[in-house]
């Protein structure tokens, strides 16, 4: 079984689709939402998205990280939870995701941070809610993934949504 790609723009895409489906917008507004949606989907393909393989065990891993991403997560803790030796677990993660455990956790955290930023949370609040205990480190990781600062990202996405 192949799981879908982890898409950093998923929540924004879902929001655009829901706005269109609610039918409360005019035709021109719906068209702008569709254009915005298309741009987000195109960006998803060029971002550092990760394709997952590995079936049920990988799905369990994603679910576990989704439940605990706001906590301090270690490879040793995750390996123990899944019943693996931590060295084997690191190889297993890389084989099934194409990245290291910390990169994968950061991708999930940044995905959640994007949603929070667009929802109006401050950079400091997002950092804390997504498991980063130092806002400066959060900003550094965010810039690696999104190629811009969290503040600029939030401003850009809010302006897109306001125009739509």
C-alpha cells in the first residue's frame, strides 16, 4: 500500500476546496479560489514533499508523529514505541520516507505550523505548539522547508486568501 504524499499545502488546498463547495461565492470568486488552488497544488509538487511506502507500519508511524509532534520526540523513543532497535529504525525510516526521522518530524511540524500561521497565531505560539522550544530554531527550520520566514509566509497566504 502506498500512502499519499505528505503535502505542505494540504490545509490551504482543503480550505480553498471547502470555500468553493460551500457555494457562497460568486462565479468570479470561485474562479479565483480555483486559481489559488491550482497554484498551491503546483507548489506542492516542487516543495520537499515526501512519498511514503511501507503499508500499515508507515501509516502507524505517521499517526503516532501526528499525535505527538508537539512533544520532544527522539529516535530512541520512537524506535522503542515501535519495538525496533534505534539503528534499524533509522534505516527503516529512511527506506520508507526517503529522509531521516528528524527531517520527517520537522516536515509534519512545519505543515502544522503553516496552518497555525494562516489562522492568526504568532510565530512564538506556532513554535511552541509545534514542538520547537526556541523560536529562533523554529524560524531556521521553517525557512529551510518553506524558503521564507514564518511571518512572511503568513502575510503572503493571508493576502492570497483575502484577494480570493
